């Protein structure tokens, strides 16, 4: 911690105890909103790097807060909580900066969000969790929310706070296990991660946002604040009106499957084409060849180029390798305006073990099964989603809806369905756990696939879902109400 001038008077009365102040300063406190910000006319602020802190309200003269006697850079003082305020900090070198206090803002997520998150039924999960630029009380910033029910403390870190997890510790939203905070002055394009402290006091490797819309270019691994979809009105209305007929089982369909990273390289530097370039080169080629649809091998963000995208971590983030989410949406629009549908290889069967990803997200097996006989994929060295956990099912089902809604995709080709359907898939005797009836079928995965198909066709009539299924499992494309999985193809 930086050297500071003498702290406040030893006989000063502080609302926050020295123990609590140090718990905040050292990133050990699990409920910072209980202490920081305005409470009963008294303001408490943790301001690393500051030797002096003043509160400014309206046109009144700034009022200096008192530094804690035993915890340097922790300040308290009076404030009129009914009025907005800003803080003015000064460091030991005489430099100063102004900022809005994130701990003066109330919760952003509403009671309905809390209810839907708790029951695992939030169909628009990406609008509740993740990072969302917004204006609150005339202050611009970004709202962050993440599910980490077993964490002791969760913070947002980035360049905006020097990656210091003690500065923007989040508010826990009751039994949902969701944490949230509104951080003023953080906007579009800002990189961030979550710093998570476990109940055992261990600070985990920094985690990317599971519902992050944007990501840094690999090998960098942070999430990036972005808007989903087109940042302007869509111009593919005619296609959307007629696509049901084009995606019908009775329609002539010819699909061009393509890996965007290797399909064609730009002349200079042999780099992959951008979404903007693909909107002309790939769309024109597929149209000229007589295809009706383009099927994109996975473009949800993934860390390892050699995986071709089949080991994704950023399930809600179009890969930045070819451009921004807005540019990807513009590519889809260009395909539609050329009379081509766009399908997306969707990977809900497993995820990689990279430390910034979903594995042991809050210090516990949260998205995956605890037992490796259920939660580890032997063939691919990846983790398997716990489909029986309502929040995990919600995460994946909402993800399917997200791609169809925000990017106007015309269907999902679901990867590795066979590996999801059977508990003993590619496992020897003693390497798998039977279902409740002693059988090999994965009831939770089967129910998940059925519910996903019901939601996709129910929320977005005219799309198609396609199963990559290589076994003799019956009823893959039979309707759910007839005992099938509900896939269209």
C-alpha cells in the first residue's frame, strides 16, 4: 500500500470499525454495500492512492472527509444522502481526480429478474447478466452482474481500477447467487474480468464474463463491454417474413458449411477475413454456387485456434477474430439480403478447462458436475455441463434464444448431441454413473434438448434446429409431444 500522510485524529468517531475498514481494503469483505457509500448521513469511501478526499455536492464548497486513524486511504464524513455528490481525491504527488461513488447507487436488477433467475426461467438472461452500459441518475456507466452463488466476494476489475479487486466489490442479490454493481464512467470497449474470492479465502484466477457480449482478441482473455447485435435498425425484414418457407422440411435446402478462419485469407499478412469482407466475398460465393444456407462453424468466442471453435468459453460473444458483434450482425443481414439463410454451429455439450473460463467458476463445480465420471469428457479433455441444475440449463437455453434474436440467425446446428444423450458415451465400465433407473440415458440432457427446441420454435417460428447425432437414438426429429427430442432435422 502506498505511503500516506498522517491519518485522521485518533479520537475521531467512525461508523465503520477498523476491522471492517481493513476487510474492505484487503478485499475480504463480502458485503461492501453495507458499509460503503452513504448511510444515515455518514459517508464511507475506500479510495486507494488518495491522501485527501473531499465530497462535492452541488455548488457548495467541497468538504474534506476524515481518514481512518488505523486504515489509511479509508475515509468517512458527513453527506446529505438525498443529494447527488461527487468525490475529489488527491494523491501524495498533488495530482487529483474526480469520480462518482459506485456505492451511492441502488440495485439495478428488479424483483422479476431475481425471481426468474432463482427459478432458472429467465429467457432473456443476457439482458440481466453481463455488462450493460446505461445511465442512472444522469451518470453514465456500466452495470455488471454475474452468477457466483458460492463466492465470498466478487469484484469487477479492469484498467479502470488498475485490476484492483478491492475497489469495485459487488452487491450480492440474496438467494439467487447473483452479484451486481453499477460502475460510473466505464463504457463501451472497456476490458474487464471478475475477481472471485472463495469461502476458503482463496482468490481465484481472474474469470471472463460467462454472459459477456464481447471479448479481447485471443490469446488475451478478458471480456469487453459491447452491445449485442446491430447498433442500428435491421434491414432484413423481407427475409424474416419469408424464411419459414425457406427453412421448411419441404423446401429445397443446400447448406455450405464453412470455417471462417480458414475459408479465405486476406492478401496482406494472410490474416482471416473480417465480417465486413465476408459479407461480400463469402456471401457472393455461396450465392453463386447455388447454396441456400451458410452454416458457420462455431463463432462463439474460444481460446484455442486449433479447436475450430468447438471448445467455446464466451458463449454470448461472437469471436473478435473477424470483428465486433455489430459487424457480425451486419454480415448476417448481408446474407439475408442476398437470399441466404445463416445457421450456427452451437456447442452446448462441453466447455474447456481454461482457468479464465467456466470451470470451478466460484471455487466450486458450478457449471459442471462435481464427479468427473459425469462432468469430464475423456475424449476432448473438457468439462460437461450439469444440465440438471436449473441455472445452468437457463444459461444454455437463453444462449440459444440470444443468437436467434439478437443476430437473426436462422437456425442452430447442435454439436455432439450423441455425447450428450448417453452417460456412458466413450466411457469404459466403471467410468460412468447410471441414471436413477440404472440406465445409460442422460435424462437431464434429454430434457434440456427438448426444452431448448420448444423454446427455439416457440419464440422464433421459422427457424430450424439440426442435431449432429451419430447413434441410433430414436425420435431425434420427432416432435416433443410425441416423445421425440424436437429437432427439425
